[in-house]
């Protein structure tokens, strides 16, 4: 049993999670959760034991100096709570970590144990994949779920993906087994400029999260960073005629495929977001506490900082898509499929 101390009763809590690694092309998803934590001044109240889930030869600890004292930071997963202000305040439980190396079921059980103890009403998992999408167009963000009722009521796609999966897919299915509503939001990152950071994809995920949860997220300098990123990629692509021609081909395909949407639901969503930003309230903060570990059991079931500018984008890459680790994507997998783990990848 997970016991929390120092964490007050939460208001309509939603858990938002992202994991570095296979499901995080361009670091877009993990950066989005880090942005929420920074903007709303989240305080860490729990961290999973790194010894249980990480291979330190794969995810190595780092040594740093605190004054004259050497300290070690271990790869792990941390949880914090933030309060979103406004007319209807609500709390977000933020999870940010590295995809674990082992014991994925126990890892998901711990997260679900926190969700149950905190009264979390829904889990939203952010991810990013590489695909055939031009950097000059809005970043496609797909919302998928394993719950047919949730897909219908929240206008999401019911996932049909079959194949290799990452921790995002495993956690979503663990939530389904535990009876916890779960949604995955996936941003498509251009495979020819996949190096992190990608502030444009991060911004797209945060905008989609706003739409999903009906809240206002302070964006800070992200819009400016996204414009600077796109300008940098424009300049690099212009230096290579083959890349420029390829980008033009992607633009034509994208414009043809999405022409009907451009005059309908997309415009309506943008207008609704504008109204929220004009009338929305400001951010708040929630205090934290600490936690103890849970045991290794089958899936649980609920029965009842300083900020820096992104570096200049690296030169666009030619060739077919790769996964988030830089390996070539399998030929038989769609490079920009909407399902959660189809090609983050």
C-alpha cells in the first residue's frame, strides 16, 4: 500500500505523464511535462526507487559538484502536484521520468497506486513519434484511448495498433485493466529533423492538452522558441535542394489530406483556445509530501528553473524515418501512424 503524507486532498486531479526514451521523439513529450512543472512551480512529493527499474549501464547516473561536495543524480521517475487556478481550480499530478529498463508491470503498479491514493480521475500520457510530416505545417497531434466509451465522449480515436510498444502503451493498458480512464496524446515530429529539442512539437502537445482538459496553460516563451526553431530549419533546408524538394512534397501531401479539416473543426478549436486564453485564470501551486513503496503485485484495480533557449536545429537528415533512438523504422510500419506506439519508433 502506498501512503502519502503532506499532500492535501486534491481537486478533480488528472495525472499527466511523459517518459524520456523510445516514446519521446525530439524530447517533445518530456519537455512538455517539464514546462508544466516549471510554470506552475510543482514540488516533487515522491520518486520511484531507481534500483528497482533502471539498468545503470543503459541510463547512467551523473556526478555533479554542489559547492565542494560531489553528489550523484540517479535516473528515476518523479511525481509532483500543481494546482491550476481560475474559476474552477483543479490539480495536476505530473509524472516525468525515463522509460524503465526492467519490471514494467511493477513500475506501472506503483504509478497506479499513487493514482488511486490521490483520487486521480484520468491519466493523460504524452508521447512523440517520428513521421512524414513537414516542419512548415502545424504539428499533428493524435489522441488515442483503449476505452470505446472514452473515445466516443471525448472525440478520440480508439487505438488499433499491433506491434512493439513502449512504456506509454504499457501504462495505458495497465490503466485499462485497473479501470482508470486513460488517454495518450501523440505529436508527430518530422523524421528529417528529429534532433531535440523540438519546441514546436512541445507547444502542439500543450495546446492539445488544453483542449482535452479545458484549462489554460501559460506558454511563456514556447511560441517564440517554436518560430525560431522553424526559421532555423527553413534556413538549413534551403541549403540543400533535395531536402527542400522533399519538404515541398510533404507539404503538398499534407495540404491535400487536411483541406476539409482546415475549414471546420480545426478552426473551431483554435477559436475556443483563443477565448480561453482571453478569459482564463492564472496558475497556482499545491504543496507536496512523500511516499513509501508498494509491493510487486499484478495490475492494481480500483474497486470502489532556469530556462534556456533551444540550440540551433541540426542539419535535416535525408532518408526514411527512424525511431526516437535513431534506428531505421521497420519498413512495414506506417511512419506517421496515429496509434500510440506506431512509430515513436
